[in-house]
């Protein structure tokens, strides 16, 4: 049976050999591998209940013994029970049958070791590849596509990059969830975060389709932590910048107290993140040329010029609505907007200056976590 495993025939062959030797149907269930086989295969209708039973047993939960379960032998690694070999049928269990079940359990444990070794190698390859993408902008696009293809991820038409910081202690579960819900994704937990390359989906509408699917995935992952997404990058040579963009989005969502979570993946914010990933000095310069004076004024004098300006723009420049939104008198709003004009040289009452101030506020929100305290 061990030879069958080492020869690559898998647990199905082990179950067949055990069935022949023990003289009755044999099921092998290993929840850690997501594996459940039964020989002979035509009795597979019994497998669902056995699978639930073994899963409960490995987690030490109370469970009901399935009908027809004649004997079982745990598949055990040290003190850790990872599965079971089960004999089905009626009557007594012969000594020889019990011995064959134990042999099947040893063979199954060998399969667990083989599969976990393969997974460790693949994790190392994924981690090495993603680390190279993060740190080596000089990687050739063809090399990126080739290495990703060897890991089962087709990046030839582009990708969206995901970066998540988890509040769960089950990163492998999150990685598995990404791989399951986004076909072809390449995901890995490293440096305390989960990184994933989400390859292009759809046809001519690949950028829109991939981003839409990525946002749905990010929404589902939010119960496990904070998730940042990049724009869609069609050129594999720009994936390093895409990783930086996803990290920037994540940092802003983690540290900013601004209500920008819903807007951060679209429009002006997304454009600013792309610029910040490649030319951070331009975003910083625009911030300095627009709203930096009122940010510094607020910090020094504990005022709220930034909040007032944001409310004014959110309320479509309606003075009364702004006053109601910030619980202040209309004259207070007018006074604060005058101070904004004096400090920045930009008039909130003028449309062109308003646009610059609005963009400056967005630039401030995405670089605020990196500003000196």
C-alpha cells in the first residue's frame, strides 16, 4: 500500500487494496487534504455520512456513528488525528482485516506527508515569485508570465493585485478561499499579509470584469481583515507597481479615519493611487500646493478647516447644508472658508479652485498615513 502511494497512485488505490485484503468496503477520509475515497466505488453513496463523521472525530466533536461502520483506524501523526480508515459491513472483524486497516492508515499517513511536502515546495515557489515581484521591477514580462504559468496562474492578459492584513490566525484558510473563489489566482501568506495575483477574467471587458470580481472577493474577505486592491494592470512588467498600489490602498484603509472606504477603489482615488505607486513625489507636491497649509493650521490650533471644507464640498457648496452637517452656525462656516482661502490661496467659492481643493483633500487622505506625526 505504501508502494502505491510512493508510486503516485494515491489514496483511491490504497482503499482498493485494503478493500480486497479486508474483504469489505473501505473508506479513507483525510479532511486536511480534502480527500475522501471509498472502494468499491459503486458504494460511494455511503461516503458523505462517513466524511462528516470523520471530520467531526478529527475535531473532537460529538457525532453519530454512520450505519454499517464495522471498524475504524485513525490516521495519526503524533498526537494529531488527521483522518481515518473505515471498514463497512456487518459481523465481526477478523484479525487480518484489522491489520490491513492499520497498513492502510500507515499508507494514508505517507500520502499526507507526500502532499504536505509538495505543498511546502509550492508555497516556497509562490513566496519566492511574489517576493521577486515586490522587489524587482526589472523582471522581464515574459519571465513573469512563465513563472506564474508554472504555478497555475495565467498572467498573460493582466491582473489585479490583492493585499490583505488579517485579523484571523488562519491565513491558510484565507489563501484557500481566494484560490477557490477566484479561479487561477496565485495567493500566498508572507510577511504577515496575504498577497494574491488575480488574473484577467472575461474577454474584451477583462479590466472591468476582473476588477468587479476582485471587489466581490475583497468584500467577502473583509470579515477576515482589511483588504487593498490595485487597479487592473494589463502589462506584467507593471505588476511591481500594482503590488505597491495594493499595499498603499491597504495602508490608507487601515490608518485613515476618513470615510473613504467605498470610494477608494474608483475614480479620482484610484488615479491618485496609481500615480502614488510610480511617482509619489507628484502626489506629495500636489498636496503641499493645495491643502497642506490648512492641515498644518488644524494641527497647530486644533481647528477644523479640513473637516469644514470637506463638508462644504460634500454638500454641493450649500452653506446652510454644510452648517447643519457640522453642527455649526452659517457664519462660522463662512469664516472658516475665508481662512481656507487665505491659507491656501484657493477660493472654495470658485469652481476651478474648488476642484483643486477637492483633489488636494483626496491626495491628503491617501498620503496622511505616511506624513510625519
